[in-house]
C-alpha cells in the first residue's frame, strides 16, 4: 500500500494493517502493542482505544487474515460435492504452513514462540487466538454443510477439532523428509478425515 493511501486510513485501520503486516512477516508471532503502534504511526493509547486488550487485536487480525487467505466462497459452491468442497477449504488452511524449507521455518517459529519457552499469559493468549479463529472457520464450514443436509446434526466443535488436528499433523509432515509424494498423501489423508466426519 502506498504511503498516501495509508494517510487516508482511520487510526483503527492503520493499526489493523500494521498488525497484519507484522503477522504476515512472522506468522505465529505474538503481536507487540508497541511494535504495532510504531508500524501504524499511532500512539499506544490510540491503539488501546480501538483494541483495549491484546487479545481483541489478535482476534480481529486473525479474522481478517483468514478472510483473505481462506475464503468461504468454495464451501458455498453447491455444484461440487460437499466432501470436495470441505477438502478444498482444509487444503487452503494447510497451504499456510508452506512446504519444505518454508514449512520448517514456520514450524521453528511456532516452537520458538509457543513450545520452547515457559508459557506466559501473553503467549497463551496469542496461541489460543490463532487456534480459536481456525476452529471458528472450520465450524462455520461444517455448519454450512449441516444446513444444506450434507452433514448430520452433531457436535461441530468436536468435528472441527478433529479436522484441525489432522491438518496440524499434515503441516508437521510438510516440514519432515518424505519418501512418497506429499501431495498425494495429504489428499488421501484429508479425504479420509472428511469422509469420517461426513459419515458421523
């Protein structure tokens, strides 16, 4: 975005843009209020006015990133079978983990931010915001399929957790050496997981 376009943004939008840029540069990182305010060119007081807690800022940023990176359009395309649509949506989530060196770098960042250090309140809140937004998105997709009759009524929160556990495992596999085609293995695993959910 050009500098003059930034000037026309509201202070709230400047904060969101800065936070999304920082998150995009280092996925999985905790958003520092000072770093975001500095990047946005606003005071920390202005940032706190729009987002009283770090959690509110993280939730809003993640919602917007998921809206851009993982659009819901595909789940509404009833010309395709429900299982294909759900697999495609999950594949978009998985795409964010990268492949090979990028997947290893992203995994290393997650380990450094959330696993290696002793958990802090900020670290826990940052991780839970990421996890909550991912689960919310998958629950939405499952609700769409339930409403159209492709999925029986049931506990979509539990189903979403299961599907995200599968996606997380596949993301880890992307960072590890593989003997076979990762794409084929991922596709088989995603379809198996989706079939399990759709038949429940």
